[in-house]
C-alpha cells in the first residue's frame, strides 16, 4: 500500500486469467475507492514521494507530480551522513538509499528521534552498510527536523539542515516564501 503500512497478511493472491473487460471494471472500482479514501484524509494508495523521471540540464534532480511545478529534492549532509529528501504536505520523506550517521549523540537516545531511529533499525528500514545506516525504503517524517535528527544522529533544525542543490535552505524556500505571500500571516 504505497509503502505507508506493513501488510501482515501471509496470503499471496494467485494471478488467474482475468478477461480485459473484468480487469477494466476492477481498475475503475479501485480508482473510485482510492479517490474516496483520499478524500477522507487517508491517502493509503498514494506514494510517499513522487519518483524522479529526469534531471535538469544543470544536474538538479527533480520529481514530477500531477501539478506542473516540479518538486526539488533536498539534501542533508553531515559527518558520515548524506541524505536526499522530498518535502511534501505530510512532512519530509527521506528517500531510499539515503545514508545516516552510525554514531548518535548520547543525549538523543532517550528522546523521540532516538527512539524513532531505533524502531527503523529494528524494522530493517535502516541497515548498516559500509559504515553508515542506509535507508532501505522511503520514510516519512512528520517534520524536517525529525528527519534530519535521524539522519545526522543529533538534534538539529531541519528547516536549516535540508538544502536544495543551490544551497538554499528549506526554510528559505518554503516557510519564508509562505510568510511573504501572507499564507502564514
């Protein structure tokens, strides 16, 4: 279900022959269900992040969405850590393949980010590879700071840590822009 939930059903469906007309009917029913469930605020069939399709000429990675404005991918870097993420309406999505710092400051261990990090390790979503924890799937964090805390292994201000390829912070591109437009007034 779009990497949002873990399915605990051990039964795998078979792939019997389905006539094209029945398959089209099933797809139409599924599309209706997806629309209704999303309208109710449960986007369980929607992906966490929109996949990259092409890079711009200057090497700036973008992702395409249903709206015409491309989404810029943000980077968070620190000692032993380098992550790529996408800022969405739901929060910050750290993309699969991102590398997080192995060492964590002791003061972070008992706090929420330290516990969240440990849950990701226990679930196999963060796996130790070549001296870094590597994200095995896209992971949604409710805030940019929660994402940067897990990636960097320390307390951090995600609004300042996540930067676009030009070096502008997430704060400059999203919050300050919203304040200037009056959206957060």
